[in-house]
């Protein structure tokens, strides 16, 4: 199945927000507030300093997405791109859509002077995703992600 990859545009915001909501429900059983996720996606699409989205299209329809945000590493004197908000529509899974998105982002990152690598986090129990990421050349690191989240 051929897909076209492109940077997301503001017109994609509703689709991306819908995909994010579907992903949160599917992976964590969480219902996201549509107003909040919609505003969050729109804010990122207006300000590349926050991050970037790319989408995969098939037959003129957005069928997958990937987002990166940035972490400055003083140890490396370079930026690490964190992959987030990965989603492929269920009808298009296991057909290479995520691999195409990942390789696209990886290629851009490798050609960007101050980017030194890619990272992502994955649910401990999501073995299928871990297998996919390993097949793409990613490996587990020595860190456990911990967090302290504020507000809702």
C-alpha cells in the first residue's frame, strides 16, 4: 500500500487530535478532553519550537501520524528528538505505515546538524510496539522514565 509522507498542516489538527484520543483510549484506557487535546495539537502546529508532526496519507486520507518534541542534552551538546503521539489507523496497521513514518523522521533527524538521536517511551506491557521498535534498530536504555505531572 503506497503512502505519502508530509509535514502536518493546521488543517490536519482535528484528525491528529482524534487519533491522539483514540491512542490514549486504546493504550491507556484514558479519555482525553477534546477541547484540551485539540488546543494542544493546534498550538504545536502553530509553533515548531514545541515540536513537529508528520502524517502518512493513503488515497488522500490521513492514516497515520508521528510527532517529535525536543530535549537538549548538555552531555552531547546536541538535541534528542522524542517520538510521541504515534498512531496508525487500525485499517492500515501492519502494512508499513509506521515504519515509513519512523524512517522519514529518522532521515530528517540524521540530516539535522544538532540532532544526536531519537528516543521514545513505550508502555511496559506493549510487547508488539516494543518488537516493532526493536526491528527498526532501537534498543532499551538504562533509564526508567519517572514523572511528576501537574494539573489534569
